[in-house]
């Protein structure tokens, strides 16, 4: 509380006038969320950012790397909540930091960046197969094979429903080790048979699809000794 009096040239002093002031040295805090299942996105995605502030501020501006610089966020009915809608561009693979700039009524600016979603990973590159075992066109493979190994260029989303092995082998489960998938067969391969493995509907973690891929291998024939 501040009391102010005034005195004129004749020495008359006014009654005190009272003013209330607020001393604010606290920086606003910002929490960011997005409407995606995780922070890995691709060019087919439209991302809605929501920034929730700890106090009223000037209109926040959002930046991610050089892709968006100082764009105004959109106010909502809640004066502490702002949004921004972004169509992820093609290319530009990599990590981009999420930066929101603003200041409160006392001109304090955020001093610890944002909380929640601090960065996004853009991935517009489709996965590829690096190698597999048995390999494409492999012959004379030992019968009794129970596992097919596929090494991808990156981690993928792959379930038994994405794998077909003919003739008549059922995929029991798939075990993962980083970017490698170990396809476990229910039963085993038999002698003197050509097997065709087909992968369909496989995507990476961002949703980029692996083109439908097939390869064959054959097992050795039985010999009487």
C-alpha cells in the first residue's frame, strides 16, 4: 500500500491518497501438450499445440526451429489457454525444440522454457529392410527353422497379423531387439519346401509405411544314407 499526499505553494497539505501496488518478480510458467499419441510426427499429421499458462500474459508466440518462427497462438475462452495448429511439412527429419515466448503484466518472461512437450521428432523417412535370415533366395536351409529374423533401418510396428508365411506356417509371436524383429513360427519348416514370407501394413513409429515386401527361401531335401 502506498500513501501519497500533495502540498500546494501556500503550504496546504491534501488528505492522503491510497494506492495498491503489486510487486511481481515471478516468471510465468507454461505447460505444453499436443493431440498426438507421442512426440514423433510426420507430414501426414496435423498437430494441435495447447499452451496452459500460470498467469495472464501477452499473446504467446510459438517457434519450432526454423520451420515456424514467432507465430501467434490462438486465444481460447480460458484466458490462460492458447492453441496453435501446425501441418507437419515434408522432409525436415530431426528434432525440433518447442519454444513459446511471452511476458506477464510485470514484464516477467518465462525463464525455464516450457514444461510437458519440449520437442518434436519429425520422421518423414519410410523404414527399409537392411537384412533378413534366411535371406532372399536362400537355398538348402536346414529344415526345422523356428525363427525368421528381419533387420530394419529403424524400429517398426509389426505384429503377427502383418506377416504371412506360405505354405501354411503360423506366426506365433514377434520378439524385438532394437530395430530387429524375430518372427517366431508356430511349428517348424519342413524339408524340400519353398517358403514365401510377405510383410504388409508395417510402419515405423511415426506411421511411415514399409512397402509390401516378399521374399522366398527353400529348405534342403531329405537324403537317405
